[in-house]
């Protein structure tokens, strides 16, 4: 309950502070390429319930039909503005609306698409017993995941067999030790990491 109250309080502050910035980013996106401002993708949330995750659009229209993973800064599907907002994780900011709705929290395991959830073991599926989040240990550890995958000859295989299991282990590290103070620590660490980039 405390976590939910904290999430709502933080969302209200974020909306007040970021609204002018959101308007500028929205204008940059529509002026840079054809398509809308936002991109929705179905992710799997708590108790395996699907929901629409919201992002600022950073790719050309229909890009997700050519693959779900983004590999490095040379991915031709990414727009010019998209490169910038991805680098600084600005594309993720609209998820504060997901947090307000209640299908996400500020801190928790990042929600995955159905295709990769289908590959979870019975033990790994337990990660879906908690509300997914905007950031956690795995998000920080794999902050430059796209660049890492760009170095692989088979990015999807690398993601499925190496990156995804490692991220899930970090997800469970959070789940097993979660607390209000750890959430605050992870939020500040994420802000620091974004600014450092």
C-alpha cells in the first residue's frame, strides 16, 4: 500500500515537472518522422496479465514487425530523434502513465513481451507475481543492453540464452529483498546513471 501511494505521489510530481519537456519531445518526434508521438507494445504484467506499455516513438512505423530487439545505435529502424531519446532513456518516460494506471510501479522487474515470457521456466515465471517496474537492478546492470546485443552475431540467441536469464536472476534479487528504502536507492541510482550517460 505504501509503495502504491509513493508511486502516485511521484507520478504527480513528475507530470508537473516534465510536462513542458514532454511537449518539446513530442514536437521533435512528429517533425522528425511520420507517425504518432507514442508507441504501444503489449507486455506481460503481474499475474501474467497483458497490458499496453507506453513509450515515446523512437522507430519508424512498423519497425516492430522486423524484430522485437533493438541492436545498437546502427539499427536503421531507429529515427534521428529516436537515437537521442533512447540514449538518455527519455523514450521510457511515458510509462509514468502506466504507473498511474496501476499496471506498473517505479521500481520492479521490467515487463517482457509474450514471446520471451513463453520461454520462462516454471521458476522464472514467479517473477510475474509482482508488479513490473520502470527500473530495477537488471535495468542498471544492462543499461546499454542494445549495444551489447549489437556485438553478437545472433542477438536474439544471445538475449534468450545469456541476457534474459541474467536479468531474471537480478529481478529475483530485488523481489527477495524489496523495501521502500531499496526502491529509493534504485531510483536515485537510475537518475545518476542517466545523467552520467
